[in-house]
C-alpha cells in the first residue's frame, strides 16, 4: 500500500514539474511575442510621417516603394486654416493702418462675395523700392472658397471710416451651438446673439447683435443670466 502511494506521489510530482516547465515555456513565448509587437510598433512609428500642423497635401514628391534618404522631402503640405493675408499698403495710406485695422477683400474665385480680415502684424519700415508697407492680416472666419496662394483685391478700412466692436474673449458664452454676449443697460442684462470674428490678443471681434462701443459686458457667470434680469456691475478687477 505504501509503495502504491509513493508511486502515485511521484507520478503527480512529475506531472506538476511538467506543468511548471510548460508554464515557463508559455511565459517565454509570451515575452517573445511582446518583443515582436514592440519591434513592429517601432517599425510602424519609424515608417509613419506626421505633419507638424493640420493642413492639406498639395504635392506628392515620392512614390510608394521608393527608397528615401534622410531629410528627403516626400510631400508638400500647406496650412488651410487660419489663412493669412499678405498685403502691400501704399505709403500714402501707411499712417492710417495699425494692428487691428479691418480689411475687406474680394477674389475672382468667388464672384460677388466679400471677405474680412484683421491686421495682425505690420512691418516697422517701408520697402525701399516699392515705398509700400507690408502687413499681415488674419481672416475673420474660415471659408472653404478661399485657398492658399490666391490673389485678392483688398479694400482697406481705416479708423477714419469704420470702427470694429471687440470684447474680451471671456465675455463670449456658448450654449446650444449659439454664441452670446451679455451687456448691461440700465441695470439689466441684455442678451445678444453674435458671430465671433477675428481674435487679437484676447479680444474678439463682435459681429451681429446691437452692441455699441463702450457697452459694459458680463465676464463671468453668464449661464445664470436671462435677458432682462436685473444685475449689479462691479469693477473688472473684482469680476
């Protein structure tokens, strides 16, 4: 009886050792597969080319299967938004242009349409040959009809003939897909549905609504307001 028990024990001990060996084999196989996955992921990462910005491909400079050297260009990518407008302003109008000046322009690609832009940068000096001032403007809104590289006809809106209403960015309140701004008139909140335009250093152009230059705007807790609610104003520093 004792011999039978010992044989059964030895058999089970051998089976346990075999199972342990099989476990070690399977664990080693798993580690090998993980190493293969990491290697495949690295190869995929090395073979993936990512653009430094969102845009559109305008030219393909390499073909599938082609061997490439380091730093060989393969694609030409352009930024499609935000588009920038480069304008040469004649010397006679240079003194009337400043950062924040409004531009209106048209293009032959969209007959009858007029677009808006706001000057963001000005060259500090005029071009010695053309006697013109280079300005860079940003479009007030994205429009699929406008493409990089287009030529446009620009009409300058100076401070003498137009004013742009702008408000701090935190005054804009979005709800249900609409953008709103609350002003304060006669101690009551007045709701305005607006279209945001160009943004310049934390200020946003206000299009639409009946907001007048100088109107006080609400900067915080707009979600608690309704049109006509009585409010009390506070200095901007105290919010």
